[in-house]
């Protein structure tokens, strides 16, 4: 006989909101997505932005694949006591409390975005000039 799912209160959800311990509330179910943070196609910031609230709308707005929906079973840990939920609108969006891992990495990414096409163009021109000589 299967055991009853664990019931969590909204206060429990509020305690699990960072990269090392991340829970989401979707469709009245609680998911511990901590182990999925680095694998999430949208990045961990998307998951962190969905903490401390009912993330059902965020989840539905994206339009997840059937495979992604099936994968959620792996992270399911229980149900939310919906009576413990705060009134609608109490929690406006707030950015995650953690800062990005390395603020300098965005400069490197932008530099690569600029230089990579130039390198490809230079390689193409060099290849063409070599081919014309033959």
C-alpha cells in the first residue's frame, strides 16, 4: 500500500530558495529541484526566480514538453497545504537573493560573441584566398 504524500506548509517552502536547496510549488505539488538546477535548459536563475511563491503560472507560461512533465515525478516530494497559502498578490516578483556566480563572466561572453564571428569571417577570407592561388 502506497504511503500518503507528505503535506508541506507554505512556510516550509519559503525556507528552500537557493541553489543548494531549491523547492518549487507547481499545481499544488512540491518539488525539490535542487539536483536539477544545473541541468535545467533555462538555467538555474529561472528556477530560483520561481521560489517563494506558487510557480504554476511561470511553469505553464513556458509550455514544457511531455518529457519535461514526466521528469517532474522524479523531483516530487509532497503536496502543499493550500490553506497555508498567503492571499493572492502578497508576493510580487523579487530577484533571487543570490548574486550571479561570476559577474565578470558576462563580459567574457560578450567579448566572445563579438570576436567569434570576426574569427570565422577571417578564416573564410583566408581559405578563399588560398583556394584562389591554386
